[in-house]
């Protein structure tokens, strides 16, 4: 059996979905190949599950926090989102085939499922296979005591204590979520700094909140070893972790260990060599600004091409790749786009952080508004959060927005739009905001910055 398509998309995460739908809107015949369930790792194992887990933890009433209950609600959300994706692809006339896709040549993809191989040809092929957690050899990922960010969602018990190894975005998110459900969390990283790429005033506030929620920090310590201890059945029932710092060595016992030490591309089953393609040592594929690989008819988008590796950026990359493939339009990815970190409390940032502005020698002022100054902040009992504007002293333009607290990932988009249109700090002073809202923080921060100017 064979079929001819204008576009074959391998992977159905955000990048693959958006590319497929955009190509369909242009009247193209599209095939999506998915080895597992629609939505890819983003829906099944990554973005959606972790954020749904967070929201479930936040919604639970005090005394009713059950990790297992939170997990069940998360699974329901995943199933509902999968049905939405199925409906979207169906409405757009996109054919979906389940199986492992691999290259036969630059125009042909072989899909294997249950011992059956089917050959499909496409004028254009787009790779959107995403990434998976990196599994360092020193950890025994048994699924009972030691987990990665994929397998932790299958945890079958409520741990009393947990070690999170790796204080990057994923590790910090999960540390705060599990702490919210009553788990005593220790967060470890060999690096002394937390979230180096985020505004450090925001990070300092996050650390204060993590400490208040009971998270124990072991930043700058060396993790000497993690050894599982077998129970009566032979299955591991706890892990002993040994840390070293300066002249101090200590061993602590944990019910569970979550390892968050980077991710690597899903490329092994693609048989890239058959199409003359390869990856770097991190499993990432190199593309040009239009998301073309070294074979012009083959595109790659999303986490498989490296940073920024966000669900939102992957989706836009997919759309732009399809527009280039079939209309020849150059891909123009926005220079400024937001990052969201779904810790408790959440963080979002767009533009330059203060440390970067200083290092470039730019003359600037900071305008800041605390949620405690806002009526809405008091109503929702979040007097800890704040919004920070970085303002260029000469042009008066907003060059950075940083928010921590309730609604941070929503609020940041006001600043994003203002920056995209080159707004000055006076724009926020001269406009009216609903009262009472958290969005008023922009006006308060703008007044604060203008006073300094």
C-alpha cells in the first residue's frame, strides 16, 4: 500500500499539529504519523500533565490534598484534550496513522505498526518528534522509587519525602507542586544558582516562597550517589542519597527521587541517515531560519531543534514552516516572546532581564508594583506577588516585563503586546485599567518608573 501526500508530519505535538492544520488550510493533503497517542509528549507526559497537576494541587482544599486524586484529575484532562485534537485534525481533513515513522529516502516514510509496514510518500516532510528526559546512567530508573518527568505521572503511592535532582525549570516546577501536596521536598543542583536565565529578583522571591512551603534547598552540593534500598519483596522501597559540600558529607533517606537533568531528542527510530540527515550530541537537529534541514524538502520544528523548546514556540514554528514550504514565505519568528514557569507561585517573563540590561551598559530604570498595593491582590490573598518593568531611560520604552504571583503567565501578555508595538512607559500611565484587577499593576509600576525618569 502507498499514498501520496503534500506533507507528511512525523509527530503530533504542538509543532506537528500546527504545521498539519496550516498546510490543510492551504488546500494541501496532509498525513500525521504518531507512534503513540495524539498530542505527543506535550499532552501525554510533559506540558499539559505537569500544568494540570499544578492546577489540581492549587484547587484542592486544605486537608483534602491527595496526590492520587490530583493524578486522576490530571488524566481526565489529558483525555479531554486528546479528543479536542482528534476533532481538530478530523475537521481539517487530515489523515492520521498510528505507528513508528522512519525515512526510506528523502521523500518516503515507512510507518511500522504491529509488524505491518506501510509506505507513504510526501513532497514535503516535517519532523516534530520532540524530546524525552535524559536518563543519566548513575540512576536506576525503576519506576518504583526513582522516576523521571515522564514516569512520575505513573507514581502509585503518596511519598512522604522526595528528592528532586536538577533545579532547572522542570525540576523547580515539580518541586513546588509536590510540596503543595504535602510532600517534604529536597531540591538539589550542583550549580549554586537557581534559574540563571530568569530575573534574579524574581528568583529570590521564588526561593523565599519555596522555603516557606517547606522545600529544602541543596544548591551547590555534589550528589555523590543515590542508592535504592530493597524491601521484603525485593522491590526498592526507598533511596539513600549522599551529598557532599566543602568538608561536609551527609546521607538522607527518600521515599522517591525525581531526576530532571535535561532532555534529549527523539531521533533514534527515524533512521535519519536514510535521508542524509543527522543530529548533534544532544540529539538536536540543525535547521535554517525557515526550519529546513540540510535536505530542503525536509523540515524540523519544536524541541527536536533545541531552544527555546516551548509548546507555544513549537506551535508557531510549525505554522511558519508550513507557510514557507507551500507559499515560500520566509519564517519570521517574533524577536520577543514570553516564557512561563508554572511553579507555585508562577513566573512569567518577556524581554530583557535586569542583569542583561546592566551587562550591556544600557541606561534604565525599574518600575515595580507589588500585589499588596492592589485591591485585587488583597481580595485573592496574594500580597506576595509583584510586577517589574524594565524601562529604557532615553527612549522610555518598555524593554522587559517580569511577573511572579497569581496570573503571572496571563498578565505578561499585556507587556508583550506593548513591547511589540514599541510602547513607552507613558502608555500605561495614560490608559485606564479595570478596577479592581491585577492588571492595574502595569499602571502602578509605570508611575513608579516615570517618577524615577
